[in-house]
C-alpha cells in the first residue's frame, strides 16, 4: 500500500498556459509564420498571373537614323498581333530573353512554328530588331526569327 507521504504534491507540473516571456516568443513565431505565408502567396500570385499589356498610344519615330547602335522604336498595336516562330531549323529552339539583346539572360525557349503574341515594344540594338512578346513566355526575341502566322 502506498501512503500519502510518498506523494509530493508540491512538484511543478507542466502548465498548459503560457506566461510572460513564453507567450511573447510564441506570438513572435506565429506572426513570423503568418508573414512568411503572406509573402509566399504574394509571389505565387505574381509568378502565375498572366500580364496583359495595354495598347501603346505613342507613334513611331519619324527619324530614319534610329538604327544607331542602341535605340528604342515604339510601335502602335491596338490588338495583340500573333506571329509564328520561324527559325528554319527542324526542331529548332528560339531563345526568349529577359531584355533585348544577345547578351541578356535566357528566360525560356520557343519551338519551331510556335505561335506568339507580340507586346507593343520594339528595340533596335546593333542593327538587329528585337520584339517583346507577351505569350507563351513573356520576354524579348530577335524579330528575324518571327514570321506571320498562317
């Protein structure tokens, strides 16, 4: 038999209630997790949202000397223009770049005969015309590899 003398009722037992400093740190952890989830959701929405470019309202440059080493030539496009990738290389891939020019980082690839939608911007760099596309990968492509879609 056990006597009551064997039981120590003065021992501290873990309390389910947080107090003082523990409560503060628990709130900091919860707020940090909520903030990180919010940031993750924000970037997920930004990366998966299709961006529609507004139609340009500026007119092209009237100057024929705009073919200098670096110049931007705005164009007018009221509706999206569909073009096709024409590399004339069977199973060829066209680089889509973050910015106009061969030195810009590659963002993605397009396949031969793939249809693209042009955005409103055009740039001429070192006598090469670059077009910005909005679909299927947003970025810049060399215009010599685009032809009218059939």
